C-alpha cells in the first residue's frame, strides 16, 4: 500500500536509503558533526541502520526507542502490516509529531513521499530534501548491462503508468 502512495509507484529498499545517507556523509565537511536521525516504523530498517552505523563508528545514529514499529508483510485480513494501518493510539500520533519535529531540525532529509517529510520541509524551508522517488533503483542500468540473460530490453518492454 505504501507503494501505491508513492509518485514513482516504488518504495526504495533500506539499502538504498543507507547508500543515500552514506553519500551525504561522504560529501559533508570532515569537521561537521556526523549524526543520522532515523524516523521509521519499520523494525527491519532500524536493524539495518544499526548494523550500517554501529555505535563504535564516528557516525552517531539517533532514533527513538519507544516508538511502535512493525515487521512489514501483510496481515491475515489482507492489509499491509504497518503501524498506521493498525488501531492507533494518541501515543502513535505523538510519536509521529515528535519524529516530524526532529526531522525538521535536520539539515538534510533522505525520504520518500510522506506527510512527515512534507511537514518537516514546511517547518524548515532550509531543509535539503533528497527524495528517493526514481522509478528504478540507483544503479539499475549497470545491473541490467551485467545481467546474465543478456540484453533485457530485447525481451521486455518497460511500461510506466503511474497510479495504475
């Protein structure tokens, strides 16, 4: 369901988010404090970021620990297993607001189309947005070129029809 809400009709992988964050960190001045604030309701994203930015490295990973998170997938009723698809409590709304306020204090924001990202950008007009909304993941051309099946374009036709 998140995919259907994205303009690109694609949700980037956690690996893509981590790669984008690493590119920003590599481009930042060395004297700058290196802090990554993670706002996610995806438990797998939290685990991946903790592995990518361990506590003993010069990049400080900040995330709120008492936030309700889901492990993704689809529930028995066919609905995506996401926090905002479950019965929400006032605490969940407060968590979203606190995360959005924290994001608005950042200098750079790697994001997808999201109400939290929009709110953060409105609250901080100087926030540099790095939206991962390409239709295909970064590096797809190289992967397609090195494909074991040969030229993919000779076999498939790519049709892009947003909101279908």
